[in-house]
């Protein structure tokens, strides 16, 4: 499974560009074993009207599996060859998809949390994924001694993470764009 995550990374990179117009890697919530960008386009379409395309946190969850394996084995070769490229590219997706708001924090919009409608901003899954992926990529890049020039950007994103959606003091699934 972990090999598969790394193997389909080139298609995840193409999908981020074709579907969302951003650099990075986008792993859809559901993928076939032979995932291709064309498969993703069947479900997202050129206008991205299919809401499930906005479950953006899947790449961070897959990255976490790779990172966990590295933490368990401390296999630097695995980290360098398979885990880090996925982690880095998923982080780059969030770098380019998130937008800095007037409140000084980055926001993920549109976003959908694990099939929980409505489509909105800063879904709880993306808020968690944002915090996880930037912490992972910073630590992994430091362990490998690579991409030092990006650490400042990743730390900025981590420090200005999107706020978890809260309504009346209770965590919500997503901040609705209709108020």
C-alpha cells in the first residue's frame, strides 16, 4: 500500500495542476490501484462541480501513513525515496491552495470534510491536515537536510494555520460560505 502511494504520486501531481490549477500533489478520496489524472477528471469535471473533489485532506492522511512507517523503522532510504516526496508534494498543494485572509491566517476554500456537506471554508479535516502536513514536512526535510529554502514558507503556513470552524463554542465540520 505504501509503495502504491509513492507510485501514483506523478498522477497526483498532474491532478493538482489539472483539477485545481496548483502545484503540489492532490490525492482524491477514492482512487483505483492504477489511478490516473484522467480517472480524477471523470469525477471532478472541468468545472469541479462534484463536491467530493473538495475532500482535500486525503493526501495528508496518506502522507501520515508513510511518515509513521519512517518513524517506526527510521529507514532513511525509505524516507528519502518514498515518504518525503509525497509529504513534500502534498505540503506544496496546501501551500498553493490555501489563501492568506485579512485575519492573517491561511484559509482552505472551498473545502469539504469527509462527505459532510455543505461545501465551505476551512473544513475540520483540512484544518487538521494543514497542521499535520506542515509539521511532517518540516521535520522530514530537516532530517534529510533538503529543501532548506522551503522551511521558512512551511513554518509560516503552520504558524498561520486556518482556524478550526466553531459555531456557538462548538466545533463544526466546516465554515459555511453562506454564513
